[in-house]
C-alpha cells in the first residue's frame, strides 16, 4: 500500500472498491461516501507469462495489499470480447451456455449471466476459467459485471422517455471501442469492437448507423473515454453525422474527488449505478 492510500484508507469497512479487468491491466478506484474528495484511482499492469491470464491477475492483486482490505463492498467489471444480449427471461445457466456456444463454439472459459435492470436485458458472457472463483474467494462474494453493464445502465435514462432521437454512446479506448445505442427508450445495440486505428472506430460507428437506419441529420452520438482519441475521431465523424458531441461528465462523480476525471469512465459509471 502506498503512503497515499495508507494515509487515506483508515477505515476500509467504510470504503468501496471497484475494479476493471481487461487483458492487460487492472484499473481500480477506491472511495467512501462518508468523505468528499476521497476517490483514489490507480492502474496495475498485468505481467503475463505465456497465456496464463488467471495467474497474472492473482499475482497483481496479491502484490497490491491495498486491494485486500475489508471494504464495505467490492465490484468487478470484467472485459469480455464474446458476449450476447438476450431477453430478461434467459436466466438458466445451461440455456445461456447453449446460446453462447452456438455463436462462439471454439471459446474456452466459463459462461455467466448478468441482468441489466434499467435496460431490461441480460448479458451472457464468457470469463477466463477459474477467474470467477478466484474473485469470489478473494473478495468475499463481490458483484461481478460484464464491462458493458455500466455504460448501458448509466445512459439508459437519457432515452427513457421514448423520444424520437436515437442516441449512440461510445466509450473509446486505445485498442477497443464500446458502444450502446438507444431508440425510443429501448436498448438496441450493445457491442465492443477491437480497433487498431481511429479509422476503425469511424468504420464501426457508421456501419452500425447504417445497419439500424439512423438519421444522419437528426440522431446523435455522445463520446466518452480517452480524451485524445475523442478529440481525434470527433471531427471525422462530423463529416458524416451532424450531432457528435462529448458526453457530459457526471456532476455527482466530481463530488467523489478530482481523480475521478482520470479514472476509467466505466468505473465512474459503475459507482454511480450502484450508489
């Protein structure tokens, strides 16, 4: 535990820990609702030996004791490249596995179901074998979500009224773009794409735009995530679409502390979803 964390986290039983796991990093935030400006945001790079992802996650967590305090709650968002969105009545794990295997029959891992209550859908998703068990043992039954959970749940309310404007919310990363699309109060798209260049992001956005017959002069895109990437792709998107704008950073998140602006936005959204 660094000096900064040890001086602030005096009563971990009052604090909340939220983690985001992807193939290369563990990002996390710590904060307590009892103390304004309390949020701490950190990242840990995974040191992988071959394909042993689980071992890399275990080592990263054990090597950072700040993650192992007795927090009031622990939540984990797990990035997964293979998932599908289903109606909310798909709750049986065996049925979910059959649906997943029908699309991704070469995948290795464990299939889980997560319910998105505001969007009224489920997400069937894959996790590395053994990862769920490790998280449950280490953090005493934390809440575990697929990475698109917070993005979809946070933005659902903006189209809850069922107006005629379709809105796409895009979370851009260095190697990934996540997107959710709402129209008339309903979630229509929730997807992630691996990208290598900015042009890939523009391509995927326009492909979804045309596939769902969205209006280039009426409907809108809101961008969040990496600011440099947002600033680079926004002008190009505006050559095709009229309304491309940054998503407003949640005012409630600013009350958590200045580091909220540097934290992964999906963890900020998850914190607000759980508050």
